[in-house]
């Protein structure tokens, strides 16, 4: 098993409590903002052929952000020799990450050597505060191709406190007051069912519960947000059943009452819950003048039903995808054909959402009870098109019944990420042997323009 141990202490002053940008992939932190120097100790296993010469990076993830991709190098060479049974020590700089929950180790060897990584220990300064242990002790690089990195995700196994953290009981989160403006365009056709809507605001530190929408007439209403962090997106959630027609949205804007910061949202698509009212969630990414917003992505969801007797089902199935940047909220898998979830078959669905980052969990459930409603789910694969025309695939195995009458009688499951396959890299978790590669589809979005004269007509409603 690979053992990853991280010791860290966060130091700084109140003046440094600002957004900081980590070196590497430019990750942002809204946390205690002083830069910390970490010592990274890489232990190579003591077994035959365990050594290697290659390039390695690390990315540590905590509840205050991630370190970004940090290259582990010695001298001026990007290639490092990792000898059998030896330790290599590196230095990296990152903003205090808070409580860590997983790390990613990336490895590439020009000679395509396999590498036995025993453990990683990370320490900071003379007084380490918290220790995080991630176990692995396994080979990486076995599926490596030219110019590709093999990556492993190692989740938190256990943690302990070495000294009392002086920052542990300091609460930095506070309520922030915002104004919101929403302008809905007049309906060109009759909506048969009055929509019951709420919204959820997602940020770098968390999300709000369901929030009431006071009006959609371009009149400002106040929101009190606590523990959200820097706002990333707003999700509109339809609470009653599907509409026969979507809602045309012209404007969504937010303003912080204290800092005067203003956020815009791209409403060029106009439709909440799609044009024909067939969806229950619509997400809009926050737009800032100093950076690109998170992109809209059409995720392909491939659901593999198991090959057991009575494995198929006819009930409605719901999923929620959880990633680094938030979640999709609960979505119904709309039936693209007459008979999804058939025994030993793959059913394909599409979910439109703001970029989740790396998906880490999938929550899946169905609403059926009694005889015949049970379902044996083999696995779910999430495919994400990349900006370079490729695709990333994330595999979530289940291999369990969702059945109120069988086994543990549960109809809800929480699936954890097994691994990722992409054009640029291949990611494997500790217990992954192999995985099937499934092709992704990229949905092309067409944006609809609006004429200026629609504004006065919309505000009149």
C-alpha cells in the first residue's frame, strides 16, 4: 500500500486573508492567504524493479482549495531518479489548504518504467499541526503511453492532531448581503402549470439551501449568503413536475452590498428548464471581468445495467453528480428511448451543467418500491468533452441492487470515482485493475440573440 502522510501548519495575518493564486494551474483560494512552504518526502518501495527515472507532480486538495499542480524537480532537470527503498525530498509553496481530503500524484517515464510508490510525507516548518494519511503502496505507470501521465487519486484514510491548531477555532465565514435582479421575458405561449421555483448559489466553500425567488420583474431583492465563498454559479430548480414550456430569462445580476462587487451571468440561451420545459434544473456560471467563467458542459451519462436475472427496471431513475466546483442538483434521467435500463444494456443520457471540475461522486436513486421495481446497477460512466476536442471519462462502479426487497433493501447509492481516462492522461485509483473506455458525445449549443426593444416589453410584465 502507498502511504501518504501530510503534516502542515497555516500561518498568516488578517491582512493576508485574500484570494491567492497558486503556481501551477492557477487555482484560486479564498482562505487564510499566507503562502506556506511544504516539504514533500517521496518514498519509493523496497522491491525488485521499484526504482525509476521520471517526472512527477503532486496536487493536494483541502477544504480551503488545492495546491495546484506542483512539479517535483531536483536542480534544473525535470527528470528525477527514484531509487529503490530511498526517499527524495522536495519543496513546494501553497496557500494553507485547510483539512486535506485527497491528493493526486502524476507520473511519467520516457522509458515507460513502472514505479512502486510506497508513501509520501509532507511537512511544514518546525511545528506540524495536522497529519493526514493516505494509503496506497502500489505500482503506477503500467498503462502509460508516450507523453502521457499516469495519475492516482488517494483519498483520506485517517488523520490526527499533533499540536493544537491556533487557527482551528477561528471562524472566518460571515454572512454576506447581496442584491439580485432577475428579469423574465414575457411568454409567447401559455404555460399550463404555474412554475414553483427556487435557486441555489454555489461557491468555492459550499452552497446555499434552496432560496426563495422574490420576483422576476427586474426589482432588486436581498439575499443573505453564509459560508459560500466566492460565487461560482446559480442553479434554478423547478420544484413541481415538468412544464410544457420553458421560461425565457433575459437578465440575472448580483451585487455585494458591502464590497460593491457585481456579478453578471450569461443569459443568451434565455431558457430556464429548456424551451419545452423538459428539464428541472438550469445552471448559470458567474461572469467576472478579470477571468473566464466556468464553461457550460454537456455531460454524457452512460448507465450500465447488470447481467443478472431481473436486473432491469421501468422506474424513474435520478442522479446527482458531485465535483470539485459543486454538484448538478438532483436530475431525472429522461428516457431517450422506450426501454432504458434493460438487462446487460447501456443507456445514454445527457446532463447540461456548469463545469464540475473532476467529478468525485455520483448519487443515484429510483422512486419505485415493491416487486419488480428493483434494479441491478453495474456502473455509471460520465463523459466530459474537453476544450481541445477530446474527452475525459470518469468511471463509478456500483455492482449492487437498488431494490426495497433485496439485499440491504436500499434504493439509493453513493458511488465513488474509480478512475479517469482521457486523451492526455490516464488516472487509476488504488484498487483499479482495468476499465472500459466509452466514447463521449459533445452537444453543440446554439445561442439565440435578443433585440433591444424586448427589454421594455419584458419590464412591463
